[in-house]
C-alpha cells in the first residue's frame, strides 16, 4: 500500500500527502507537527504550509489528482 503521495496545487506548490494512521514518528519530527493518534487524518505538508483533513478518507491513495486536490481544498490549515 502507498503510504504517501505527492501532488501540486493550483499555485504550483508541491505537497507531500500521508495518512496519520500509518505514519511514523520519524516523519512527525521531520515535518515538525504533532501526530494525532486519537483522531488521525490525512496530512498535507509543503514549504507553503501544513494542512489536515479529518477523517482520513478510505482509499485516498488511489484517487486521481483532481480528487486529491478537492480533499486538499477541504483540509484545515495547521499552525
């Protein structure tokens, strides 16, 4: 199973996308964000910022890029 993906938003920013349910503590340290084990979501990380969508949709790894962009647009910004 794919545990991460990359995509570009409409502004051209590249985002790393991953599921907190299968995430490693190492990535949390690299991305400087707290892992949500009690309420995991889909996380988007880039130089442009960080976003999270709850709950993580099933089969998100298989979605086409335009559907992933829709999820990205619904995600909340993390500060």
